[in-house]
């Protein structure tokens, strides 16, 4: 039995179709990830990005980037990873990285609930966490 403090599967984006591009179309600004589903303690977040992000890392978790539209570059300290629509990459925990999009990119992020988008850095790019669409 579900209580008010425990979301139902439907409230967690489960047992239903989630149209990722439709969800992204509801986002007005860049660099503002929005949760569309949860699996165990992991959240699936859609986001639109444009331009340079900041150098950051996540000390306790890996981060998965899946590009739905556009081209994403993830800068690492020793090289870069280029992703096109339909491609994904996992940045291991503790690895400093900086996403960059020359033109708008629409993507899906997979990371544990509570992860701050700017990792170990807090600044004007830090988005409110746990915001659902």
C-alpha cells in the first residue's frame, strides 16, 4: 500500500510511456535538468544545453550522458569525448569533466537521486535538484 510519502510507480515515471523529446520541449531554459522517471535510487533527467558548462566532478557516482538530438563534447583534462544523437558515454566518479554544446543539445542524464548537476562546485549554473516534469 502506498502512502503520501511514498510515490506510486506512475508518479515515478514507471509503467507508462515517457516521451523524452516531448518532455524536453517543456523546458524553457538551458542547463536545467528535469526528472522524468526513477529506477531504484536512480533518476532519468532530460536537459537542453548550449555553450560551455563548468569543470566539475562527482566524487561518489558515475554520470551517464545520452544524446537525443545534437552533438555534445565532454571535455576531460587529457582529451575530449564527442557524442552524436543516439550515442552515450559514462563519466566515472571522481573524473573532472566539462560538457560543451556548440549548438543546442537535447539529452538524457542518468544519475542517483540527489546528485547536484555541478558536482563539487556551486555557482550560477547549479540547478535546483529533484524538479519533475
